[in-house]
C-alpha cells in the first residue's frame, strides 16, 4: 500500500471505526462475563455491539481482520496500539485463530458466543488444548474464523470470489420450486450475500431493498442483472409476479407474493399522503352535525348534537368563516341559552371581526346578504360593535368604509347606539369622524348632546364631521351648540357652519346669530354672521343690521369695521330687495 | 434476522449534524446553569444549536432524540457509540424525565433557552407538574417532550419489579376506562393522561419497534373488551402510520383518534360484548348509533380537533358518496386497523372476534374494497400473513405459535415451538430460553428453508394459546427477543 493510501481519510476513518469496534467487543465481553448467562443485560450488550459492528462495516457486507500476535491488521494496515486491541488479538491468537471475517449477518446471539471466546482462559479443569479444540468445533453464523493450525469451516458459507447468479443446476432447480415470490427472493438473497465483489453486493442491495419494500417489484425486475442468472430464475420470478396479479385464481402463495412486495401503483398510493385540512374537516363536520340535528336516531341525540354543533360553530367563528356562519343563522335560534351564549362569545373575536369586514368588501351594493349580516350581528350582540369599530379605524378604502359604516348603522339601529357613543371619546379622529358619520346616517337626535363636545375636538376633521352631523340633525340644541361654537371658534372652522346655521329651520336663529356676533372676537366671523343675517327677515335682525351698517367714529378713527359695515349694508340691501326692509 | 440498514451519504451528513447538536446541548445545559440568560456564552450556544438544527430542518419537519433504558436513540435508531460519548447528557435528560425529545422546524434560540432553563430547574428540584406542560405554559410550541412516567423512573430501583409491556397495556386500558367514565358522566374530561399515553407509545414504537406490542391483544382476557380494542387499534395505526412515513404530528393525531374512535360504544351495555347470541333489529339499531355518539362526544370536547369527531362518526362507513367527504390517509389507516382488530365482518353479532388470520384473509380477498391495496400490504407486513399469536402447524409436523412477524417475509415469522423441549441451558446458565425458530433459516445445503408453515390450526380446547403466551409473557414481550 502506498503512503498516499495510508494517509487517506477513508482508511483513517475505517481504522478508527475498527479500533472502536474492538474496544467495544473486548469491554462488552468482559461486562457480559459478569452476568449470569441468559441475563437480559447480556442481550442488550449484544444489541449495542451489533450496532457498532454494523457501523464499522460501513455499508460493506464483510470486515476481515488479520490477527498477528498482539496486533490486528485491516486492509494491510495495522491498527494503532491500544490495550483493547492487544487484548483482542492475544485472546484469539492464543486460541490459534488467524484471520477472522465478520459479516453483517452476525446476529446478536452470535456475538454472545464470540464474547465467550474473548474471555476464555484455561483453568484447572480446561487446558488450552481443550479450549482450542472447542473453538475449532464452534459454529457462529455470520462469522468465519481461519485457524493457524488447520482450516475449519465455520459459519454458513465460505465467502466466495464469484459473480452473482453462478448457481449450480441443483440450486436453480431448488430455487425455481419456490411457491411464492418472497421465498424465491429470500433464497436468492441468502445465496448471494455470502459472495464478495461489487456486483454481488449490488445484487444483495437490490434483493434487500425489494424484500424490505424500499423499492418496488417493477424497479427490482428492471434493475436485476438477469444475464448473470439462469433464464429459468427470471422466468419463475415473472411467472410468480404475474400469478400474484391475477385476482381470479388466488391461492395462499399468490396472496403471499402479492402482499410481500410493493408494485409501482402501491408506491404511488402510499406516497400520496393527503390529510384533510382543518377548513374541509370543519365543513364536513358541520354537514354531519346538521344531518344529525335534522334526523336524530334517538330522543337523546338532539341534546348532544346541539353541543357538537355549537362547538363546530365556535370553531368556524374562530376561523372567521363568515359565509358558513351566515348560513346557520336560522339554527342559532334553536339553541339553548347557554349554547347561544357560547356561540356569541366565540363570534365576538377580533379574528372574526376582521374576516367579516373583509367579507363585506366582496358583497355587491345592496346585496340581500347585507340584511343577513345585520341579523347575524344582532345575534352576536353589541359586544361585536367595538371590534368592528376597531376594524373600521384601519380601513383605508373609502368605498369599503362606507359599506361598513352603512352596515354598522343598521346594526346599531338594532342593538342601540351605546358602543358608538362610547367610541366618540376615542382620541383617533379618523375613527371618531366615521362614528359620527354612522350616527348621522342613523339620524337619531338623541346623539346630538354627545356630538356637541366634538366641536371642540383637537382635530379639524373630527370637528368638521361633528358640525356636519349637527347641522343634519338640526333642532334647537344643535343650533344653540353650533352658535356657541361659532362665537368662540376660529373663523376658518366656522365659515361654512355660519351659512348652514342661518339656513336651519329652527326658531330664534336671528337671536342666536346676533348673540354670536356680539360674542365673537373675530372680525371675519362677525362679517360672516352679519352676512348670514341677511337671510333672517326679522325685526331684530333688521335692527341689528342697521346698527352695524352705521359709520361710527371708531371706524373713522381706526379704519376698522369697514368690512363689517359693508357686509351689513349688503344684508340690508338683500332684505330690502326681498321686501323685508 | 435484522439486517444492517445502509446509510446514504445524505443520511450520514444528517447524522453528523444531529450528533453535533448533541454536543451543543451539552454546552447548553452547562452554560444555562452557570451564566445568566443574557450572557454571551448562553446566547452563543443557543444560536449555534439552532443553526445546527436548521441544517437538518431543510429536509425534515422535526428531529427526535430518545433517552430510554440509559441509551441514546437518534431519530429512532439506538446509538451505543453516541450513548457512550454523551453519557452525561443521557443521564441529564433521563433525570429530568425526558424520554423522547422532538424539536420542530422553526425552533428559535429563545425556545431553546426556555427549554434548557426548564430542564435545569427540573434537575435542581423536580416540579410537581409535567415538564411538557410547563414548557407549553412558557409558550414553547416547537419543542415537544415525551415524559417518562414517574413510576417508570421509580421502577429503576432494584427492589421494585421491572415494568413490562403488559403493564403498559393494562395501564392504557385503565386510562381509557377512566376517560369513558368521565365522558359518560357528561363532562369534558382532562385528556392529558391520554396524550401522555400516546406520546409514550409513539416514542417506544419509533425507537424500539412495534412487534412485541402485537402479542398484547392475545393477553387482553379479563380486560375491558372495548378499551382493549381501542388500544390494539392505536398500536397498529401507529405502526402503519410510521410505515406510511407520516410526520410526528400526524401520527399523534392518528393515535389519539384510534384510542377514542369507539367512544360512542359507551351507550351500549357492556355485557353485550360477552353475549354470543345474535342481535335483534332494535339492538342492531343501537349498535349502529355508536358512531353518532362517538361524533357527539368527541366533537363537543374542546381539546380535540373536529377531524377526530368526524372519523368517530364515519369509521364504519364505506359507502361515502363521491363529491362529499372522502377518507384521507389517517382515516384509511384507522379503518384498516379497526377492521382488522375488531374482526367485525357482519352486523349479526355485536362483538364476535374471529381468528385474526381469517380476518386478514377476508380483507385480502376483497382487496381494494373497501380498503386500499397498498395499505393492506402494509398491514400484512406489519402483522404477518400468519398474525402474531396464531397457532400453526409446521411442515415437519410440529405445532408452533407465531411470536414475531418477519419484516422481510410476511409468511416466514419467528415461531415458538411450544411443544419442543427448551434448548438445554449452556454451561453455567441458570435457565434456558424458549425454543424459537426463525422460518427464514435455511436447511442444510442451503437449497430450501428448514421449516415452513403448513397451515393454521383451528382452535384446540386442549391448547389455550392465550394461556401459553400469558405464562411466558415476560420473555415473549421482550424487545430483545
């Protein structure tokens, strides 16, 4: 072996694995010797050692160890010195054992026997010669030992340097007598696995894979190197496979052939691991609950059916499944109060509110489903309103917002405006403006006193919305509030309000406007109010306008009030034209 | 004979990462104990552990480590070598009652930190609560712990008797019994004992195999028939789910569903299970209703997903119309397992157990109707063409009982030659083992098999197979058999 090969990482890895194996074998043998034969610990130790043996084999079928005095040689490379390696070599060398071949067929029970060899020592009753004779008569499946004094056949078969498929006539005749496919393939495997060489190993792999159902029979038949085998073997394989596929004349053996191996279609079926997703399971469960509610099989069933039904509804609500829930509206009425409460609680969730709002967007304008939605919300109760308002606060789309506001207005009309009025105290001007719009759409004058404080909201949009709503509501309270607001607010907030206020059909408008005009510190507001009074044909208004239209010393001295005087004159002129002055 | 399973290069690379993660877990245990949570040593090791695991999650949804019998299992395979290298870690996890640990995709360093903090606290002073529940309370959803039951831990004492699989079976039936009583009282019982049971079963089957579990139905005499049936179905469903390659979450759903699918039978008088007489038309109507009741009881329970109730309702329905609900893989696996264990071939008798081999044959001869052929093949390969516990006659004239299926050959199981003399104990052995035969063993010359099954024997009053198995259950239920 060249130096390069000595240094190869693969070899170093292999030597390391073998050293570990020998260490394990020696320590396991010593440990097993401490227990009574048959003790369960020995079985565990053997299993552990078998695992390490498999790892040391590293995918190979065999591992050959050459024993030379106190050293062990693997692939012509001696293992590094270690106490366990020396102990292993000495124990076997003493018994006259030269090379040994460990195979992957060595079962844990065989390892247990091998442990006894490793700790065997001559004593008063047994001499070394007795031990050597005993060892030479020992047969351990999957382990071959070559003795330095004489060659003894041990294990099941000698490992042969031959190609796969080299069967004697006797073997072929015996193999094709197999009644079923697993039998035939098992016999082929057992014959082949003792062979050395890459091609033989490939066949062993193929046979193992098909018997363990890692590959399909179809793949196996296609991959086997059939030219190496007697044609009768392949023929028998195919004959048994065909027999297994024929349903009409099934026998025990054809069933065994059929069940023992997977076909391509089986693999495809097993690979499609479809599992129902939750939405589908909920839908079917709901169908089932409905069917059992409609057609109970016994008088006791409806009670339990309703419990199951309520659970499904709760799950649907948690998932925000609006269409399904709307479809169940009529059934909700049939639920007992406790179950109704449970469903109501389930529906009252942020997740459901979010889904419901998203669902609204999909509805065409004036869709009849909107009425069902209102019914549904009415069933859910007023606790739903804050959640929906929360969603409203985040809606950017104007049309979507309008749809929701319209729905909420109808909802509040059924359940009351309490949550809406509460929301007016929110600091979010956007939400407040929208709530004001909802209240405006509802047109309930009881909201006026709650809207008035909004005229002082810190955000102009909210103030504007409140003023618009108050003007829409009209009435004495609204007019008083607005006039009061006009008297103290900045002119830019009040310009439109003054005009609208003057048009409100509420008695005493002239007095309100005059009072505001007298109270306001802003000249621009006064001008607006005086202009507005031009639409109030009352004596008080005329008198006030005349007073304001007069040129005063204040104006002559300061040049101020000129705009006001001119506005008053224009208002008087308007009234005069209309025949009021 | 178990064969060496070859690892691909990708498998090797994955294993290296999993072992690397173990190394970081060791550091994590120490660092969390020594330093405050914000210390760079703690933060660093959590990040490295998470990065290492992230590499594994590129191809898998979760990874699993088992700590059972003082051994380390990595993704269901025992690793003696890594056990030796990580002995301290194995001891630490075992002491903290962690039997199986699943880390899921999406795990964050924060989750890992919370997990190791919890384990350090548990190691210092064991909590009265289950670590898994504490973890859930901490909001960690990406790490799942299967706990060793307290009595499992206690049973390590040399004085106490070692727990066997049969003890687990009796306990499982008891858990279902208690649940049924609570459901019957009208409440929504605490399902945590059932979830613990499921986790425990899944972890054991994944790590040690399901084969010994298959003998348990033969030992169900004296136990509640319905509950034992549910446990049997759960075991089989778990084995089939693993064989189908379902992920941990789906296997768990499968097992919980299997345990509870027949809950509706609580409306049926228990004594009917022992009544050999045919059912009247009215009785049959009551029996038919059990599926509806399973649906009601399972659906109304807030901790169970609606899909579980759905299966409870439809598990006997083979005539589902196209366009509506169609069984998914969980439903199909459960239906096969249920059909096999219940052996319910008609509605004339309420509860008539047929011979499992006959049920299997019946299922096979009707392949594809109603069960999927590929699933039937998996079933046969799990239970064997001659199911475990079957009394058979071999071609050499001997009678034997099938004790283990053979994963590579459905018709060549391991059998117990119960009429043969036990092999003579080896020199110095206190007692002998049972005479077992592997039917894949070759005859001398290697031209054929040494023994084959000639046929299944009908029940023989003189040979009580259940009693035979019961007498040797400790040996036969061993995972090392």
